[in-house]
C-alpha cells in the first residue's frame, strides 16, 4: 500500500541533544513537507521540498534542518538550537506544491 | 490578520443537527481550499477541497466558497458523534509557491 511512514512515533530527548525524525513515502510525490503542531493549534510549516536536493524554509525553520537526497525520503533534524521542541511533528507529501496533502501518522517529541 | 483564520471553538451540536464551520483567508491569490479532519492524537485527513465559487457537496459534507468575501465554510448535515474532531481549513499561500497554510482549527463536539 502506498503511503507515508514516519518514525519514531514517540521520542524523548534530553535538552541539548539533536534528534532526527524519519519520513519515507512511496507515493512517488515530488513535494514533501514538515509541519509542527502544538496542543490546540493548527499546523505550522517548518520546511518543504519540491525536488531532490532542494528545500526551502517555511515559517518556523529556526532550530531545524532537513535534507532531500532521495525523492522518497525527507528527514527532519531537531537541533539543540530549537528553543521549545516538544510538539507533534507531521510529515506530508503532495503530487505538486500546493496540492492535496497526504500525511504520515506523526512523531511526538518530548524534551525532558 | 492571520492568513487563514478559524473560530477555535469548541462548537457543540446535538446529534442529527447541522454543524457549520467557518474559515476566512487573507490572500486573494489563493485559488483552492481544503478541509481536513483531525481526530485527537491522529494526523489530519482530507475531507473536501473546493476551488470554484459556490457549493460542493460530498455525502453529508458541503463546502461553500465565496472568493469576493474571502470566506470558505464546511457544513456537516446529520451530525454524528463520530464527527467529533478538530476541523482544519487550509489554503495555498498564493504568491509564494502555493504552500498550504492552515488555520488553527475548530473543535467540533457532537452530543448524542
């Protein structure tokens, strides 16, 4: 079945540590995204990528980094520079930028 | 002014009633609009998209778009307890490559 796989689903991190969230899709979509959701809030865009080896900052990119070495993969690294990293992270993809988004199941990061 | 704005709710309706969810947007360049449903702790799933002025119906759901007023709504007829969720409105940021920008979501509670 086609879809988006995020891992891990739950992650605990100590302050000062970097963590990497995995996102893999087999939908053959060109565009991929990372959103962050805080309790009771909508989704805020962190980074997005339209093609391999290219990505752009979203509205809240500070403290995050991404790579797009393969069409299927778009990992997100939450660095120690991110001041308040505890959140629900959602990876998504679409056929083209601005089209219908398909979401992974999300990764919940808690900083201890 | 927020780019995409929704009443956060919660909106409470009795079972069988019509639930009306509203969304306004600021970017007149936006051409298409999406409604996502998100159950607690889960990722969003697409319910409807609309890009033409007027109404679009799909089962118990009707999306309404008024571009002149920059207003989009979602009506849920014969509301069921299983419709209880947060509903997210999204629109592409029209002048910056079409990335989807989300409202903060409206929490809907359908009481049996």
